[in-house]
C-alpha cells in the first residue's frame, strides 16, 4: 500500500495485482449533467435487466404519464418498466436490441408535457421488507452497466451473514464521468442512501470506493464517511490506485475486505454486497419522492461528438436524438458504443433506445475506431500479467482453437469477466476477449451435450 | 448505419495499448546498440561487416521462407534483425563472412521458421545457431581477436575464462577493469560488461523484459562461484563478466518464445540456467557454458510453464488436496 496526497490529505491508496493503466479521457468530468428536453417519441424495451423480460400492461392507444407502470412480470429476477414520458402508446412490437436479440418494446408518442403520474407517492419504508418491496417497485437495476435487478441483490437470506456494503464510485472505465457527477451534484442523496441501506439491511460496515484520479469526489465522499451521524465509524472511504479494472465487483470486494470471491460465486458468498454509487443515490431519491427509474445520466463523448456532455435523458430516447442534442457528429463516426471503451458494446446504428443500465454513448472517428492490426503471438505474457483473475489468456486461446474442453475447464475460463485488460495489453493486437467468449461458448455447448 | 456509412462493430475492448511487436523488437535493437558500438571500438570496423552480413542474411532468409511457405510476410516486425544482431554479437570478430551467413540461415530457417515463425520456436534461434557453428567450425569459432589490435595487424588471444583466474590475479592477463570495459578476447558482443548492463537496464526500464531472469541467472552463477572461490569477490566478478553470461542473461535467456511466461517460472528458469552454466564452467572440459545452459533450459520451458500455471482468482486453497485425493 502506498500513500498519496489527495486534496491535502495523506491517504492510503490500495493497489491490486493485474489490470492495466489506461488513459482516463475523463473529458466531461467538469460538465454538469444537463437535462435533455422531452423527446417526441420513446421506445421502451421490456427487457432492460438481467433476468426474465416484462410483459406490457398497457395497450396501444392508452394515455400514460411519467412513472406509470407499463411492463411487469411475476418472475422474481426481473424489474418493472415505467413510462418515461407522458403521452400516448402508439405501438407495441419487437425491436432489435444492441446485442442483436429481439425484445418487445412499448413506443410512446410524447405530448411534451412530461406530466407525472398521479399515482406516484413516496413509499412507506420502515423495515427491510418494505425497502426491498420499494426497490422492486422503483424498477432499479444496477446503474453501473450490468443491469442486475437491485431488489434481488439486496434480498439476501439472513443466514448468509452479509456484513459489508461496498459502494462503488471507482468509475474505472475511461471517458465515463456520470458517477463522478453523481458524487459532485447529488452527495446528499448518496449520504442518505448509504445510511438508509446500512440501517435497514444491517450492514456492519459500508466502504465507499473511489479512484485516486478524482480528488474532488474524494473530498465529497470523505465528508459522507466522516459524517457525524456515523458515530461508530462504520462508514469508511477507500481510495484505490487508478488502474483498470478496479471497479470490477470481485476486485472491489478484495480491496475492501481482503476476501476473495471464489470462481462461480457471488460477492454475497463472502459476505459483501457491491452497489454502484448512482444506484445508492437513486434509492434515497425514490424513498423521498416515489418517482421510479424513468431517466438516467449518460456521458456522451468521443472524437466524433461535437459537444461532449453529461446528459440526463428519459429511458427509451433514441441514441440519434441524444447525439443531436450534443451538437451531432463533428465528423463521420466510424464506431459507436453504448458503455465504456473497455467493456462497452459496439452498435450497428443509432436508432436504438437508451436502456436503464447504459452509462455512456461514445462515438469515435475513424482513427480512434480502427484497432492495430493483428499479428502473431510472441508469447510475451503481457496478457497473463494484465489478467486480474490470474488466468493465462495465451493457453486459453490455444485450447479454444483446438476445442480442448478439459484444458479449457482447467484453465478456468468461466472466471473471466471479459474486462478486456488482456486484449488491451497485447502487443500483437489479438482480440483476446473474443477468444474468451468463444472458449466459454465451447464449454456451454459441451455442457448441453 | 449512420449517414449512409456502415459502422465498425467489434468485440470489446475498443482501446488498445500503443505497444506492438515491432516496437518491442525496436527496443531490443536499441538496447543492443551500446554493445555493438563497444565491439566496433574494441575489435575494429570489421565488426560492422560481420553484423551487416549476419543481419541481412537473417532478414533475407525470413523473407524467402515466408514466401516459399506462402505465409504472411513478417520481416516488418524486426524480429529477424534482432536474431541476426544477437547472433553477430555471439561470433568472434575474425569469423569468415560465409560462416556468419550460415549461422543466420540456420537460426531463421531451421530453428524459427520450421516451427512456425515468431513465437513458435522452442529454442532460441541465435543460441542454437551459435552451437551449430561451434560444433561445425570449431577453429574459426575459437579465433579470438586481441582487443584494439585492429589498428595495426589483427592478432589473436585467448579468453579470460580459458586463461584462468590466476593470470588475472597475478596481473599477467587482463585486469577486472579491462573485463568491465570489454578489453579482452571473446565474442564481439560479449566482452563489454558496461555496454551490456546499460542495454539490460534499458530493457528492464522499458518493461520489455522482467528483471527476474537476469537477476536469478547472474545471481545463481555469482552465488555458486562465491562458494567455489571460497569467498573471493574478485573471482565472482571475473566469472560474472567472463564468457557470455551478461549477454546471455539479459538478451538471450529473456527471449519471449523460449522462456516461461509467469514470474515464478522465470525464476526457476534463471536459477536452472545459472546452475548449468556454473557446472559447465567448473567441471566440464569447456571453458564456457552459457549457450548450452540456455538451450537446455529452453527445452524445459513447457514443463516449467505447466508447473507454474497460476490458480484462477479466488480458487480455494483446499481444492489442491481434494484433487490429490481424487488422483490417489
């Protein structure tokens, strides 16, 4: 552990093995989040989370208002969907999602009024059960990018002996600054959320994690951790070395508690819950206002965007309209991503809607979109050094090529979280994450036999 | 499609480091320049011609090989230049040019391309070629020019390791300072310890190589020689700077294709090289053992790699026991 001076305070900075030093590109860090005006139309997919899709509960022709329930299901692992604008439902049909699958979506023509639904009222939350019910009703999914329904994560069985909440404000993906903006603009919500979750869910400690490249966020979060309502000093701030992928769940748990999540297990199996800082703040806001998750903040950046910005947009707004709001393209885009450049998804067009879990839209001009050409592996081992999960990407690639199932199992491919550190580090420009996915697919196929 | 133009869709990550194979090879070439320049001062302008022949025949062999095998051309990655240059540094300054050319052809064609090209060879091309030349052209390969004799008429001498430590101690042969500066008989690139250490430090600072192999290799030799020399530090310095130890430890044992991937493996590899080198120097009929030590350890790399595969993150420690129980 080394010490750095952050905002004048000498602070211990946690390091982890593996990972890569990536240029931060936090160009929009000092741009306040601006609210985008109501779009003329939103298309809201019924699947914006990991788990079962929702079924529409409205019909074509219905009038809906902001926050009104439009999709729900009885399945446990799922999150309800709400209208993000007020207006009329004009279509319900399948649309193509960013990952290429089809999903049912509800299209709402906006009346431009952004009228709140009259049924919205702050939930009554006094117990743990109340909280989990409220979080489910809010439609919250992990805002960091994975989109796992939060109520499922929080509803851990009492015998699991969960004692630690890790609040993730690391934001280790380059370009993205929305979590940083959340810290700077909504620190009261973070504070309220942290203490609410701690008291209702009985965490013994809350650890807020931030990278050392955000000194202002450090000061803000330090105030939260040192707040006078924290009498027993159960809320702590942890500063991490700025290194990708510090924000990955397993890395967070290890840095915060020293515990290692075993392969195939979840943080809950070692007594931890990891939540994105924006999700924590959202819960506090929802308890206060009762307004479900109908809009979210996004970083819009990249070399092909004219005016990079942080924007708050209704869920379901089309990506092209958001880019137009940011001044349009400065040059012909060659690659457009939803999410960060390390784990984000390259999309085929801009007519797709923004989902709850999207945290960035990045558009790159030709020079930044074309990757270095692939050449032969020179066995330098940079991939193995970069892998935070201690895997050997070189061996896995070889085993995947020969479809050597026993070798793939021994190599622990399923532990790979596809963070992309190996491919970033590779001097031969190998698309290693693609190989990892192929290797996983081979194992899945073998399992189905 | 945006504005009628298709978008690029590829698997993440969408950022890549600026490091490339060519850049790595360029760094290795840069790191060898001090040794080459020192060799030109010590052994004369003929060094330039030896290096030119060796490098150009290496590059030409690679070019022809890839053409004949109908594979994509790889001379652009500069690895053939590195092989040719390292081989040149492993030859005496008096070597006939045609022997240098044969060495390069063996290194590139037989050792490297027959096994699939860069990254696929199991033995270091330059070392294997040097051993082939040593066995085929023993006389020419042992014809060591006297340092600085090129200014008048080239005469030949013996290497310090062949002369023995007593001659240095008694002052009848080169001094330890001469050895440090490279003023001794030997392969043209192996004599100047100063230049080799400079290059090695550059490679480590540029993160092209890990310090694990040079440190463990040189450290092991030093430790054994300390015991063998009964604590005489001068003898240790003589052994470390003598022969091709520094050249081998910094530039040849660290070859990516032929050394273990993980640091634990590199440590085993370095210690193994050190023990074999010391054994050959102390007990075998040869005066020098770096090439053979590295070649022997090259062959063990797949086993070392297999033995040092790390456990995936979070693997419980007891699993090892249950596996052993299952095997038993």
